């Protein structure tokens, strides 16, 4: 099985290296292994869903810059 590093996964998924490390530490990436001080992620691993947002709220936050929807928007 081929593996990639957290930095390579971050580029592939379009997120920060720190966020990938958080996913690894929370065991949200299937078959990711920690060897010494480095996380190895399978090349075919899927990006975990972002748990900070509910479905459809990501576009709202990016457009309006707020987590909460306001009345009249």
C-alpha cells in the first residue's frame, strides 16, 4: 500500500497541514498510521467531512463570514 504524508494530503485536499494532523489524531482518517513522529496516510484515503458545519452552512459562512444565520438574509 502506498502512503502520503500529512503535507501531501493537505495539498491534495485543499486544507492546512494542521487540520490533517487533527484528523489523524482524532482517528478520522481510515488506515492512517503513525510511524515514529510522522503520520502516514493511504493515497486512496477520502477526506473526512468537516464536522464544524452542518450540510449547506459552509457556503453561508464563506459568503457572509458568520456561523449563525441572521433574520432577513
